[in-house]
């Protein structure tokens, strides 16, 4: 992809357990992460993505509006990859409890 003057190359990424899609595109300098996702057309391919509530990050760094700018405020840099994160099915605490419960049911009781 050759760059047009004043444009930068970025990627937008989305993945499901079955499929992954990375869209490479050229955007004008000053484009935000949310704008790049809109321009990528990835929402047309994956309508389950809700741009208003989707959690996004840049190379695994969450754009949360606290420690990092929000997706609508983060101005992209050349070669940034905007990642759209799927909502968690269960929280990490619930996952640990389930693993502990499975480990407990698989362990043998000591014999006397």
C-alpha cells in the first residue's frame, strides 16, 4: 500500500473464536481509532460490533479514557493496529472459580 501525502497506514483487527479479520487501510493524519474502524468497513462484515460500546485498544493497550485516551480521542500513528475486543463471556474471577471447582472435583481424597 503506497501512502498518499498526509496519510498513514493502519490496521483494524477483529476476531471471533472461528474467524479473524485484519483490515489494512490508509487514513488521513489526525484520524482517531473509532474513525478508522468506521472507515475500515469491518462493521459491515461483522454487524455484531457496536461502535458506540465496543472496547478498543492499540496493540493490546486498552483505550479506556483513563490511562489512555478513549477510542474517539486517540489519534492514530503510522502502523498502529486498532483492536476491537469482544465482550467477556465471564469475568476473570468467575473463570478462576470454575477452574478451582473443576480441579477440586478431579482430585482424589487421600486413602487412610
